[in-house]
């Protein structure tokens, strides 16, 4: 891998880090053996800053650029956040209703199958009608439902390896 910058990160399609590179998996590194790389990374990604520092951990993470663009949050280099799944609660759902349609004109069938609640006024137990007349019943007649299970929120992905250069050209600042 031709003359990388020290600390440069690349994505590779193979399952190992070549000589002079390491996987971005939060591996602790010795400061005394990697002084130039420590000068670039510091303890941004972990370590005690006395004898160790950590490489970035991109396992299960999507990299984003540090800073803030219009309409977005401010992201600080080394910041980790996010979750793979959430459990929604009723308060997070958009306001909506589930009205029960009914027919106030009287029932025409005895079976609820394919029908809507109707007024039983004939004494024949025809409590249902084939169609509603636009009226709705009390909303309290429908209860809450749901199992409270977490919902995955992971975008579609392709798993590849991120590697970081442990050797290379020390990048100069502008």
C-alpha cells in the first residue's frame, strides 16, 4: 500500500491488516513504541495517555465527518453515539385515531363478519350492517396493542474492514 499518511484510514475487502497497518478495532497501542501516531491521535479514541492510546473503533459504527453543517448536530472527533435498535412507545407515534365505523340506521345481518356495528332495533338480533353511515363509536372501545419489542434502525450495510496506517508519512499542516 503505497506511501500512506501515518494514521490514514482505508477500507479494504480482505479480512486482515497488512504489515504496517492495524484494524480499526479500538486496539490499545503503546505510546513509547508509536510516538508519531500518538502525536496525531492522542487519546481521542481512548487509552490512558500515559502509556497507551487507542486506535479508532469502527466495528458496528458508521464514520461521519467532525463539525456541523446547517441543520445538523455538532459532531466532535472521537464522539460515539447511536444505537442499533429502539423501542417505540405510544407517545412517539404520530397523533392518529382508529375510529370504529358504525351504522345508526339499524342492522341487516346477524354475523359480524364483513360488517360494522349497527343499531339492533328490530328485535331480530341483526346487530351488524354491511356498510357504515359515516358515524363513529366511542374511541374507548378500542384498546392499546403492541408487544413493546425493539425496532431495528440499522441502514442497509455491507461489512468491510477499516485499517489504519501505523507507518507512513507524517502529515504536515497547511
